């Protein structure tokens, strides 16, 4: 989508900062279109993250994988995502959100397609690693871009809408796996078609994203004032054309011109407490969020269900992901983010233990649905909380660093949890998950600050220079 060049004389608030003018805007068609486009890109991030775990039992049998081989396959994409989140988050702060978006989806699409033609396990591990580099920065870039664009009063709600759309990718991969895995259309294994679908879908989103505008907040801080002015003035014209009147912008929101902040700023006294809290949060959340997606199919086959039955249960429980994300939309702006993160993490601990201990099919679905629903209330609040904790010049770098930590922990997680599952059973595994979520809640409750409704450009930018 290309924003039209402004032809209307500026209003009396035109000398205010771009950031303040963006915050005073009503919701326009541009906001809605961008939310959908970003949400569709995140759809394939969710698809990718749950794909190998969903068909793990099939890959283990077809590729004759040992337990360590399966752990390596499951972990390889997340190791790639660690590098992608770390490097492309920084790239987005240095050269812009849009170029980084284009690079990450192009890499993912190419290597996911190559993975579909893997002749052996080693080739698949390598392609999963490089696909992970491409997709690894998607969360950090999406969160930063939406935080840049959205007015502060609705930031959480629209990020939640984007994630609601994205999490349709989780039941989609579950249902597609349930349908395709038993089949070999044209002699092609169903799991290979799943990789092709992810590659082709992400390529389509890559084409659409070429029309997105750059972040006006980022342009302003780079000193590219005319470009920023053109973008925000066009959005103001769009609002007026829709019959909206514009309030005066907040004169206190005046970010200083800062091209970028060094990575060391994350540990400046202004940010060190929130950086420590968010890194602990990001390391622990993967046990609850990705731990379930990674282990659920294996837990169910370990309970005695065959692969097709297990995939059916997994597809049913995965329906909770978009439902939970939808539930987050009306509450994410009403509850302080730190308490929403902590409270939903504790509920995940409770429902996870129930899923791990029960043997009854009906209760497996009930606890699984409850778990996935509350986990996406948690996830939406977490993504918003992380993105709004830092100002524009270092937002993508900070988000990328936190996400990179979560990815490397996720990459190591199969090597930790699969042996526990084998030796101790599902109850112990989910006991470990519950402990991690309880520690997470404690971390956020003690170290976390309030953020709901705050401008995306805090006045503490200069202090961290």
C-alpha cells in the first residue's frame, strides 16, 4: 500500500512532532490495511513455528530420526531465529522497518521451499536453520512497526488484532497436517506439501508488503523530515476525508532527533531494570508457549494414541490460539499490561499441569483448549508490553534482542524437555513448564513497570544517549 502524497494545506498543529500527530489520529483505512498485512505475515511465522513440532512424529518415522536427531531438527529453526531476531532487529533500527521486513520474508520463503525437497534429515536441518533466520525477526519487526504506526490509546488493541489474524496459522497447520500427513498426492509426501504451502504463502505477503509505507516515527528521528511529513499529512487527510476532526497533538511528545542508539543503551540506568525483566520474561515464556506446541503431539503419542489420533487432538486444541487472541482484544487496553502478563502466565501453569496428567480424551481437549486460549491472551499482552517498553530509535533492536534470547532457549528446549518426557512422563514435563511460568509471573510483578496508554516515544530517549 502506498500512501498518497498530501495536497491539503497543513493544519495549525502541523509544526508539532510527527510522533504527536500520529498519536492524535483516529483509526484510518491505512491503520486497518497495515494491521491486516502485518497480521498475515505473522500468520506464516506462527505456521512455521508450529509446523515441525506438529508433524514431529511423522518426521521421526519417515527420516529415521533418533531422539537427538529429532531434538536437532526441532531446535535448528529456532537457532536460526535467534540470529535473525538479533541481526534484523538491529537492521530495522539502522536502515528502516520496511527493508528489514523484505529481507526476512524473502529468506524464509526460499529456504522453506528448499526444505520441502529435502533428501535426508541433514538437508532438512540446514534448510530449517536458514528459514529460521528469515522468520526470526518477524515478531520484533511487526511489533516495532505497529507500535510506530498506531496511536498510543489503541496500540494494544490493534497489535492484538494482528496477532489474532496470525494465530489462525496454528490451527491451520494442525488441520492441514491432519489432512495431508496420511496422504501422498501425486506421490509427494504430505509433510513436504506443508512446507511448500508456507513458502508460497509468505512469498505472496512479501509482494504485498512492498507497498507498505516506512515508519514515519523512524523517518523523523533519522532527520528525513519531509518524507515523514508527507506520510503523516496523508494520513491526516485520510482522516478528514472520512469525516473525523483532529484533536490538538500532545505538545509533550517531542522525541529528539536520534538516528539510532547504541546497543549498550539497553543497559543504561534508564533501561537496565526493564531490560533485565524483559530478558528473563522472554527466556521463560518459551517453556509455556512453545513448550506446549513442541511437546503436545509427542505427549499424546506417549499416552498411547496413534499419530493420526494425536494430530486430531492437537488440531482441536490449536483452535484455542485464535480464540484466545480474540479474547485479548477487548481487555488488553483495559488492564495494566504487566498484570495481564503475570496473571495469564499463572493460568497457563494450572492448565498445563491438567493437560499433562489427564488420560481422558475429553479432558485432554478441554485442558488443551483452555491452555491455548489463555496462552494467547498472555502472548498478545507480552508482545505489546515488549514493544512499548523502548522508544523508536532502539525499539526494534531491543525487541530483537529479547526475541533472540527466547529463540535460543526454544532451540535448546527440546534437548531439555524431551529427555524429561521420555524418562519422567508428561506430568513432570508440565511441572517444569508450570515452574517456569510461576517464575515469569514473579519477575514481571517485581521488576515490571506500567506501560498501558503511554506514548510510543518516551521522553527518556536523550538520557540513554
